[in-house]
């Protein structure tokens, strides 16, 4: 996670804030003729030099927000400001933004150099200055030796680097990235996440990133905005979103999780006392709408869970699979927690660190699950949990 990065640290003078005030977008359904609200009264602010990710499932409105910020969609209501300038009705080419698309959008008839130089030439920059600046930016993305290659002779990761250099070279006030890594394989995605983060911070450009991939969001962002159904559900740093989700939807969407049904016994300044199958625990974090005597769910991440002898923990089950990852083992335990009608997971993931010195229970063995209360949060049971991703 990227919480250690200072938000907006030492941004260049050109770096600007972005403010959305009550942005709403209503489309007309072509089949029914009914109005469909894609984005409903969304408001937030990006500080200069900050990278914020819009995260959510397909159809939640995140791409529509990005398109309104870029000028490709017009809001039905609300205002968009870049710095102190209202750009709500300003066309895309006048907004001082640059977009990196999922499909790269490179010109196939131009080589790498000409693709990157395109925006500078539109701005009538002298040829000598274009050559110098393009060379610097190609070196920055590690493609200095490939300036004369056509896009067809580049790998997917190299093409995405060209697209990134082409967007950055015009030095926009705001960089917009629309799921730019979705066409890459796993290793390239990991490499490009690091590259995008490095370049954005070194240049100090304010950036908004759209994705449905929680790993991308966690590894890239200063802050994450989780969306659902056209609304903002939660905003916060990656660690806040992961450790302190506001509800089971956010908890399930941003990471693997198990939910243990419980009864709230007491709430005090020190914690929330709950009972899980006859065991009493105090959790340090809890949803604000809980009341003593009410039903709730204990949210437990894989690293907070442990496996022991049957009957020793709060839930028994059977180990169904062990996935060896070198420094850890992921053990999947089938339990009776699952109910398709409630959406609760039945196969619980337990992360076992240092497997060389800790016991890894064999597949098919009967075990029980326990959790570290200090790493949990108690959430309201009424919110429908999201599917694990």
C-alpha cells in the first residue's frame, strides 16, 4: 500500500487541485425511454500532486465520473473545477488534462517517437525542442532505444509506456487513467503499477485512476474512492479502506475476507464486545450504527485468522486446498458459514506466514478457525456482502 507517500508532496507549480461538486449524470435508456442515473450527486477533491483511484464494480459510475472530468461527457448537474477554474462546460481540448486509455490509442502509422511527439507538434513546439523533450521522456519510461519502432513491434507493456509518455509529455495539470493495465498480463501489470506510481510522483502531476482491480488501487493510490450504484460509499487511504471499511460491501470488494455472525454485547470507548458461538471478544473497530443486543458480523482478513485443532476455535471446517506462495501458504477452509441466500462465503482463506516454522494442515483435515480480535472490525449484518474477488 502507498500510505507512506506524502499526499501532494512537492508538486510542481503547474500541478492543480480537482474539485467535483454535486456531479450528477442521467442517461436516457434507449429501450425503455426511462431516465437512468449513472452518477448521483458525487462530490470530492483531489489535492495538487495527489493520485486518487475510483474503485468499484462494473456499472458503478466510476468511468462516467472520469469522462465528465475529461470533458467527454457533460454533467446533468453539478460543477467541475480544475484549480479555481470552472471547467464544467469547457471542451476536452481546453481543460489541460491528458487521458491514458485502456486500448493505448497509439497511431499505427507513426513510430514511437512520432506518437510521443504528437501533442508537442500540435502545440507548434520547435523541432529541436521536440526532439530533446521526446528523448527525455522516452528515457524516463525506458524506451529510448526504441524510438524508431512502429507500435506493432512493441509488447503490450511497451505500448502502454508509449501511451503514458505521450500523455505526460504535454505536462497536463491533471492526468486521467481509464483502466490502462487491463490488457496486460499479471507480471506486466505489476511492473506498470510501479512505473505509473514512480512517474506520477516524480513529476508531481495530479492524477485520477479508474479501475475495478483492488490490487491496482491499493498499490497506486494516495486515496481510494469506492463507488457503488453511482454513489460514493467510502473515501480514504488504502490502509483505512482495507482495515476500517464502512460496510460489508467495501470489506468484500477491497480484499479477501471472512464474516462471522455475532451478537453485540456492549459498546464502550475501548471497543465493541461481541459474542461468537459462545466466545466473547472485544474488537477495536466497529460500525457506528450497531446497538447492544443486535446482530452483526465480525470482519476477519486472511492474515488475522489462524487454524487449530477441531473445537478449539469459533468455527470448524475442513481444509480443501493449500496454495504455496514461498513466504506464505494460503489455506482454504470449507465451513458452515456459507449460505447463498446471505452472500456469506463458505470457503474461508487463511494466510499462514513463515510456513517453514508453522504448521500447515493437510488437505482433508478437520480443523477450527480462530481470529485475532485486534485485527477485526464489527460490521452491521444488514448490508449485503460483496462477492470475494
